[in-house]
C-alpha cells in the first residue's frame, strides 16, 4: 500500500497554511480565557479531517454532561484530530509530548494536561486536572498509556483512572468509554496486515509514517460512544477501568468485524445483576 507523493505534498502544505496562522489566535484565546479557546480546536480539527480525507462514522450517544472524561483506546496521532473534530475537549497526555517539536506546541494550545505515567505522577498533577474540570472542560484519557498496533488493545493502566476520582460541584465525574477504529480505505475494509499504515506504535519513525498516511486516499474511522458511568457505580477505580476496557475492546472487535456487538449491563454498576 503506497500513498501519492503529490497528494501528501498538497495536504501538508494546506495543513501548515491552516495551522500556523491559527496558533497565535488560539494562544491569545487561552490567555484571555475566551470561549473561543474551546470552540476553535473543534472547528480546526473538522477542517483537518476534510483536508486529510478522514471520514468519521459516529455511533452511540455522546455524553451531554460537561465536563465528561472520555476514556479511549489509542492507535495513532490521528486519534487526536478525529476525537477533537467530534467533541470539544482537552487531552491527558504523557510529559514527553510537551517536548515534541511543533506537535508539543499544538498540544499545549489545546490545553492538554501533561502527566507522568505512574501513580505518583498522576497524583501530583491532580490539581491541574481539577482546574480543567472546574472550568467545564471535557478531557480525553488514552487509557493504554501509549498507542498500540490497532488489532488488539493494550491493558488499560489503572493508575490513570485516578482522574475519574475527581468530583465536580460535589458530584462524581461522568466517564464515557469510547472506541476508535480505522475501518476502511477508499471504501475497502482495512485488514490486520494494513493497520500499521494507520497505527503508530513501537519504534516507528514519525516523519516517514506521517508521510505515508497523508498520501493515502479516503480513510474511514468508526467512533463508538459507549454508555457513560461514574466511579460511584463501581466503587473502585480498578472496577471502573475493567468496565471501560471491556466496553472499548468489545467496540473494537465489532468495528473490525463490521458489526455491532450486543452490550450486556456493566458488571458492578448500579442496576446490573449480581454475578
């Protein structure tokens, strides 16, 4: 599978023409705490999806509660653009992202919370997370802690779910599991052998992978929003993490098979039958 170099050049040129002038605008909106700071990334990423030929198919109901913590599997740097095109949100990312050239700046402009991928680190940054939530910002948590190869998920990191223990105005934070899957290229199903062309993981070089991706044709992604819950329905963050992992994995399997899988009641949640 090879992309078109001409298409890649045109798309990257359009991307930088769009992005660079908007960076100071978003920076000023953040500094002045304007509502535009939330809306602009959403509009910007919608345009980026069109520019890069990404079609997003959404299923399920998106939580209307603000703020909501969206717990998502992670396959690619494209995940950020796809999620931001559908919901107004900030992200929880590892500290290393803040030091990335250019993309680290973009992450900061989207009000990203940078955390260490260990229990002590997540606890240390709770104040930053609490501030984002108090301001009414949704958050996206990539619960695997890193991006995977797309066929199977990595285990969700329980420590990261300390974010879900936050309260907002005395109420438990709403948590919604979300599945993202790359399903078709130019209308043809993407099989296991082609997923590395979209998933960025391991020691893959970013520049060469990005060059390949932006030269491809129309990419169809499936974004499934599962029933929202709170940690109060489960009692512990471990039980909440297990529920989210099951739901997201079920959605990923369904997306790859081109079908919807019947969803049982969340074990441990209020109203669910006892085992």
